[in-house]
C-alpha cells in the first residue's frame, strides 16, 4: 500500500511539472531562448525622454567637458546604506528603498569618475503625491550621504549660462557675461 502512495505522489509531481512547463508557452509557442527568461521583451529605442534629451543637450554645453554626464543612474550605484549602522535585515530594507530608483543625471570627474553632483529633472509628474513623497525621500537620502544634489524644472529651452551658473556658481556667470558682451 505504501508503494502505491509513493507511485501516485510521483505521478502527481510529474503531472504538475508537465503542466508548469506547458503553461510557460506564450501565444501557443514556447520561448525559443533557453538562456534568457520565459518573458519576451522589446527595445525602448531611446534611453531618455524628449524633455531629458533637451536638458542633456543644454547640460553638455554648460558642463564644457569639466565632467562626464551619465543618465538614469540607479541611486544604489551612488549611495549605499551607511556601514556599521544596520544589521543585515535593516541594511537590506534600506538598500531596497533605493535599489529601484534612479537619478536623471550624474556628473562625474572625467579622470577618476568620482561623483561630483547628481541632478533631478522635475516635470509635471513631480506634482503627484506619490512623486512628492519619493522626492522628499530622495532629497533626504542624498543629503544624508553628503552628495551635491540639484533639481531643475523642465523648460522648453535652457539658457546655457544660467544652467552653468546653477551648476558651478557665480564665477561662471561672470565669464558668461563677458562672453555675451563679446558676442
């Protein structure tokens, strides 16, 4: 009798495995790629939105090769939970709060790739309550790590000299005025 129970259990397991494999088919066709996943993907074609691209172009002019510009950088690649502050469980919780969020742009030293500044570009979505909460969290997390952080509103056009002044201070603004006078 025990042998019958074992045989039935093995049969049920085999049947469940078979059903599981068959249910992984998409549109009646099995996924041909055994090395990726059971899901199919498509290219997004562009890395940034039109607003982000316009800001990126202004940023490249304003930065003037002083820094490299990276876009859509995970916050967890810039910040990490402070060492020695948390046990493993709380460290993981703190990490998970930043793992799926990103900064719009990060400026890095061109020689060392040391982080100079992080930038968020705020569009109308930042008026939503969920985004406001996210922004408060990101602002606090970035400040706690001592990383320079700037926010800019989306605009139709950007004044390169004003942007440079916001990024680097008044010395650049004085240079801009003299360059404007020469133009």
